[in-house]
C-alpha cells in the first residue's frame, strides 16, 4: 500500500497535569487518509462554555463577564462579583458582595435555601460532562441567586453563617477521621509489639492512644506496664559453707 495514502497529521493539545485528553474531531478523505485530530480537554470546554452558560449574568443582570486566566472567569457589577473557576477539574462558583468582600460558594447558597438538594463537587471526565456541569451550575445560580445578583443581600448574613457552620462540621469530621486513622495504625503497631513480647514498646504505644482503648486493651496496656517495671535483681556470690 502506498505510504503516502497512510499519511496522518496529528496535532496534540494535551494538559496531562489537570485534565484528561479527549479526541475532538477527525477529518479524512476517501481513497486516501488525510486528516487532523485535536484533543479537547475539560479546560477547553470550560473556556468555551462559561460565556454561553453564564451569559445571562450580562443579559439579565447587567454584569460584565471577563476571563481572568485560563482557569477562571469573573462577572462583576457595581454591587457584586461572581467567580467561576476550574479548580483541579471541579467547576466552582462563588458570589462576593462588594460591601462585605467575603465570598460564599454557590453550593452553600443552594444548601441553605433548599436542604433537599445535595450539592456535591463533580469532576467532569470528558467534554460532554464538562458542558453539562457548567450548564447545571449556571442554572442553579440563576434559580437561587436572582435577588442577590440584583443587589438584594438581606439574607447574606444567614448564608455566610450557614457556610461557616458546614465548614466547621467538615473540619470536625476531618479531624475525627485523622484521629481514627492514627489510632488504627498505632493499635496495629502495639499488637505487633505485644506479639513479639516487647512489653515496653507495647505499653508506650497503647498509652499514646489511651482514650481510644477498649477495656481489653487497657488491661493489656497495664500488664505491659507492670512487666516493664519488673527488673531482674542480679544474684550475688553465694557464701562459703552454704548448701
């Protein structure tokens, strides 16, 4: 087969660090294969779709929508700023009143106004997913933030308080999980030391997680502690004439 007929030009535009690549388009001809392929990323879709999905900010509410950098858009008005960001593959929308300078994420606004909606971060794995997620968040912003976008911040204090409360719960849960993971690791090391009859090491390890021990482990820790205190007394020379 003629090698010229198998010629293929491939143009790769890939961001392997943050976004998985996807083939966007292929063109070719019959009788010979001449074409080009371009790999479309989530970042490409983000840059293309945000002005379309969030265009209502300018058309309806009078915002000026501009791209801040490759991963963020900013929509500004005299009373408010809306940030749309691509944060490690997840699309994040936040609202910041000029009067306070403090942002509240759209996810917390939606959760405060309608607790039945479970708003979790979504990480688009392809162009179609990214378009769908961008449209979804634009729709939620239009539905739940219309008054805010028009300059009504009468509920803002409650929204800020809700965000802080949820974040505090998350921090508490995160600390609990870290503590549980540490206790699990220390417990395994203590059990290994117990199996080796390394009582001093086991006693120290159990003591470091004393508040998390079961009754059986407390008893074992106490046994290891007592065994550590028992030191053999060296025997002196026997007196002559004694049997």
